[in-house]
């Protein structure tokens, strides 16, 4: 070095001294920024988890150590077992169906002009709270078809193929020639003969509920060799108005009423009443009894009991899918936008049809996104509470029970905090494998 300087060389510049930040070292700054978050995390997450874990080993009062008795109740208590079974149903079906619908919507809306508008409509339920969605679907699933949308549609479809009776409340009045028939319906007390008109009076149908095609009742005329008669609403408004058992001008005929002629337990002839209630049977009905079959008085179809014990869980899952299919669709559509179009076009050039392109190219390339959506929804449904609590009525809430709802019921309604804490710990243990799978998958993505 000395010889170099003597030779007139220049020494390399010295390295500049490191300057300290005004706020301190990097680690100190990072710790200061993280401290509020860590305090909140400890107060709102770590402490409750630790306290719940400890509390789950104590009895109802919290003074006596119960060991694993509370955890044993998870598998012996009928309510908790039902909740666990329903949670399994939720985890299997809700994420799967919501993800599948999201995939279908994302793929199909990619090729239509109004795809953006459709996505907006499908995603809109995400802006509604669980509470509001629960109230909406409590009304949607109302048993009364005049109130519940689901039954209104269901009854409409049913009545298209199987028309309901117009006279469900009709029945014989006083001094009627009809009596109850075995197996339902009504039958004349005596046999009928040709040339003598038959009267089949009924009551029980309000005038405003009579069919629109019902006309003024007419007294049937006798026809040689045939059985004729009238079936009508033997009721006229006003005290003392009208003749009992006689056809009055203001009374309406039972339009479409089916009449059968029965001999020795067999139907020998049948017909339907005209708009004015009159009917005619052939000579084969001579000496028979006239029967009004039970189908004439069948109660109208009232739809399905969506919130009954057998359908309440699928119904609530349906409302959840309505809310979260849009979430799945948006994420999958974002992943779909990132797929290289060259791969899809190459598959089509090689002769693959659209189904093959979807199944063998699109879905495999979307597998990471589908995994994210499915795992997210699985974690979400493990905590489901609001929809079940609001939609399921009290009579079937036990059948729709889930772990989060049972935790609430044990902790607050039944005052069993030890069992409630055990349920919360059990829910945490159920979520951990799903979270571990998600973290592992994210690390694999980062390494790529």
C-alpha cells in the first residue's frame, strides 16, 4: 500500500458510516408497528382460546375440576350429536354446491354480453347481512303459498299437472239425500230410477269461493231411459230465504262435480256436472246409488313443509348457497381471466369439444382457485350460526342444529359454560386441519 501511494496511486474511498434511523433500528420500528396488532390479537384471540380451553375442564359452576366429562358429552348428548351430524352435511354439500355453481356461472357468463350484469346480480346477496338473509328466507319458506315464494312456485307447478278440487269444504246439509260413503265422499241413501230427476244438494262452500265457471243452478228435467239430476250449493244468503232441498234462482251449480253410479260396489257409469250443476247418466245407472267421489272434496295442495324436520337443513343450506355462490363466482372468474387463451385454442384445434376443453383444460388450470374457494367456504360453514338461528322455527330448530348454535344454547340458554367451552375447543380443532391444508397449499404456491 505504501509503495502504491509512493508511486502516486490513489487509495480506495473509505466505506460510509451507517446512519441510524430517527426512530431507531428496523427491528424496533417493526415491533412498535406490530405492538397494537399483537395486543389486540392477544386480547381478542389468544386469551379467549386459552380461557375456553381451561374452562372446558371445569364443571358448570367453574369451581370443580370435571376432567374430560365435558368432552365426553360431545359424543353422548343427543343435541350435540345432531349438531355434529348437521355440520358434516354442511361441510360436504354447501361448499361443494356453491363452488360448482360459481364455476358454472363464471364459465357461462364469459361468453355473453350481459355477463357483467349477471355477475352483479349473483354477487349482490353478498351485500346482505346474514340476519337480513335469514329474515328473507324465513318468508320465502313460509308454509302458506300466499306468503311463501317457494310454496307459491311449487303449488303452481303441482296444480298445472294435478288440478286441486274446487269444493274441499262441501258436505251434505240437513235432510239431505246424501250420506257419508265408505272410503270418502258421499253417496245417495236410496237408488235412483230413470225418469225421476235426482237432487244432490250440498253446503259448506262460501259464495265467493265457488268456481268462476259456476252458473245459476237449474232443476234438471226428466229424460226417458236416463238418470238426470242437479248438484248445487243449497244456500241462499238472507234469513228465511230459499227452499231447503230445492233449487232456488240465486243458488249456484257445482260445475265439474264428478258423479258416479255404483251398483254392488262397482262403478257402472260416471259423468261430470255442467256449469249449472245438471248431469245426465245413461240407462246403465238404473237402480244404482249415485256417489260423489272423495276426489271432489280433496283439500288443495299446500306445498312442502320447507322448515319441517326433514327439509329444514337442506332449505337453510339453499339460502347459504344463494348468498355465497356469487363470492365463488367472482373469485373463479378472476382465475379464469388469468388462463392463457392459447391453451384453450390449442385444445380446440386438436379436436376437443367444449365439454372436453372445460373438463380437461379449464378445470385443471383453475384447481388452485377452486381449492381456495372451497377451503374458505368450509371454514365459513363450520362457524355457521345466524341463518340456522333465524330461519329454523322453534319446532324444528333441534333438527337444524349446528355446533355454533349448540354452543350458544349451552352457554346462554342452558347455562352450561363448561360444555359450551368444550364445543368451542372442538370447533377450533375442526378448523385447524383445514387451515393447515390452506397454509401448506399457499407455501407450495410461493415456492413455484
